[in-house]
C-alpha cells in the first residue's frame, strides 16, 4: 500500500497541502469539508456564497471527523477546502484569502493592510469565542443548543440522541461556564459590546470595507451567521445597527 506524502506550501497567509502520489477517484470537487456548528466553517461558506463559487458541501459526522480528515495529517480540523484528491487548503482565514485571490483577484483582501489584518485576528480571537457563551452559557441554553446541534450535524441515529442529552453538561459545565465567569458579562451584553466595537470601525460607512463588504465583513458575518439556527440568535437580533450590517452583507450572498 502506498502511503501519501504531504507537501506543505506556505504562501503568505496561505497553507496549501499537496498530496504526492495520491490515488484519483470520481469525487466531485471543489468541496468544503465542514461541520454545521463550526463558526469558522461559516466564514468560508459565506465567502463562497458571496463570490458565487460552485462547490460541494461535505458535511462530516463529528464523531468520525478524525478518520474523515486523516488525509490532512495532523491538522484534524475543519474547515478544509479541497480542490482535488491531491490539493487542499486548511484554516478558515488562509482559505478565504486563497479563494479571494484565485476567484476574485484579491479584491476583498488585496490591500493586506494592518487594519484589515488586525480585524481578521479580532474576528478569530474575540468574536468567534463569544459563540460558546451565548449558546451554552446556562443550563437551559446549553440543553437547547445541544439538541439543535444533534439535528444539524450528520450524526448516526443513536449518537444523535446520545449527544442531545449528554453533550450539554460538558459544554455548559466545563467550557461555557468558565468563559462566562472569566469575562464577567452576560452573553447578550458581550455580543452587543462586540457588535458596537465592530460597527464603530465603519467610520459612518455601511461596511467595514466602506461602501461594499471586504474580507473582514464576510469573516465577521460568517461567525454571526453560525448562531442563526439557534434560538439565542434573537439576543443578537436586538442589536439594531449590527443587524442592519448583518442583513446588508446577507443580501450579497447568492
């Protein structure tokens, strides 16, 4: 049996893997390997829809993720953008920059400015981390969210029901409760503060990117969008200026 040899190519923000000697098959590409409950996956999916790129969505079973992503070596996380059996890109921001360059002449990210890079980091380090507190910050919300996740994700029949009832103590008791306590703000207050911070950066324009969305707008939108299937989204919807921006970005998707 031939073992795949992975070659990693660094291109600025991009991390592109090429499998040398990989067998070819009839799978359809390009594809986005993702989980429905992964906020970073929604960053990439939102960009794909904004740029109107045709792609296959490969939704993984969360309990079999490591096996499905074995081809990516030690990476083991979603999203992964796969263009062929041999070529794939990992990590949400590098994927977005790669897609923008290949399909859009880097029109959304070409400035590569310090402002843009700072806020892409803010999206990943601040905004994304607010998803756990709002979804799992109380026993009630954690139970509701794990039930929703069990319906959204590609679980097997028994694992779906098992996760729906056993996942919430872990998410609430171990992860979310610690984050809420450490931050000190209620989840709704945290989200409204973050949206205030984002919108204040628009300098009177409709978007972070000015009159049209840029890569920061799409990335931030994707994180917020990941909450939309859950009932807690109503706490975000009460932020007026944030929702004006959110709906304006949403209108650009196909």
